[in-house]
């Protein structure tokens, strides 16, 4: 059945299937809601212990339970999907993020739109410029997190490297610090970290998710790694008259 919005218009996701890898997290649940609002048939992947977090979506999505770096789980989940949105979470010290990215790259169907999330610390090229304070914080936090065997931020960097080297239709959305709150609209983005428009370093999580979902239909973003910031942050407003 064709998906029609309340205004009678055909919704952009109608007739298409979308997989969300990491669907149970804070960002993942926003991704699910945005995707459903756009009319997609939604499939979600999350760890078995987190399936209950998707209860609010009832029978509206199909859930595959398992680690997101489990290649067999990913292969089943992305089968027949027109797009795959992946939250790259660097849990532990066993290459969880890069394993997840590789599984998606290997098993998504040819031509599928692949959209990944990560932090600003994942550099696309030498044109990304990081303040000394940011580099120091990332180094110290990364060392402490690895020492505690909680997360490995360098594994997100490795995941990014694999995605950038692939010949798929990928987009890597690099996020600033995140906060909850009402939507401010679609975030502003730049090709490179260090752009003054990004200096506020804050985005509403609901808007980050919206950017990822809308990237599926934005061919300008194919093989781009946009760094985003909230549309109503001071730095975005200060550069609002700049060409998009």
C-alpha cells in the first residue's frame, strides 16, 4: 500500500525499505521515528539486551537482535534494503565500530545508500583542522576510555577509513556535541572541521537524526563527510548569509 501523509502527499520513503543499525540508542530511536514519518518500511538492528527500548514502535518495525558487528545478523537485516543508516558506536576494544562498518559495506546491496554517524574526530583529509584543546581532550579521553576497556575512539577512525576507501554510495555524518530538545531544523554542515560555522559545537540529537535520514535522498552528500552543527547555534546564525 502506498504511504500517504496527513496532507495527502506521497511520503518520500514510500515503497522503500530502510535498515537502522544501532536502532535502540538515543540517536537510533530518533532515526527510527524520522524514517517511519517519511514512510519507510523500517528494519532495526540492536543488541538483544536493548530490544525492549524499541517497544514504543510496537509492530511498526522489524527488529534483528544481535551485536551490530555480527556479519550474519547484518546480512539478514540489510537484505533488500534501499538504504542503511548506521550508528558507529566504538564499544569496547574489539573493533566493534570498524567491524560494524565493514559488515554493512560488505552486505548492503549494490547501489544502496549508506549513511554512517560518527564524531568530528574522524578526519576526512588534511583540510580538517582541530584546535589544540580538542586534540588534547580527544587524546586524553581516548587513552582513559581504552584503559577502562569501555570505548575505543580510534576504532571509529578506522571505521571511517574503511568507508572512505569504499566504492559504495556512502555518507559519513560527523556530529558535534549533542543535546536533547525541540528541533531547530535541519543542521548546517561544512566539508571540513575547523570551519567557523561549526564553532558552537552543538546539535540537537533529533536534528542529527533528521540530517541522516534526509541524506538518503540528497545526492550532493554521496561520498561526502559533512560536519554538522545546530541551525540556531550562534556560529550557524553568524554565518547564515553564507552560500549553502
